[in-house]
């Protein structure tokens, strides 16, 4: 039986540019003003406290 792999484990071996685009987007987001704010504020905790998220 073949082992099912998580896409994050195999995506570097795939020839799709979508993964490159997503990686570049995430990197540029983290370097942007909004990304910097996102890394500072505990948005997940704030959403839970406000009852907006159950994760």
C-alpha cells in the first residue's frame, strides 16, 4: 500500500510554479507592514476572546 504524503513534504519536487508563488507571497507578506502587524498582535487569541473563532 502506498504511503500518503502531505503535500508540504513533496511540493519541492513538483514542477508547479504555484508553490513558488505561494512561498513568495508568504515571504513578502511577512515583510510587509500588515505582516509585521500580524506578527505582533495576537489576532487568534483576540478572535477567541470575542467568540469569533473556535479553533
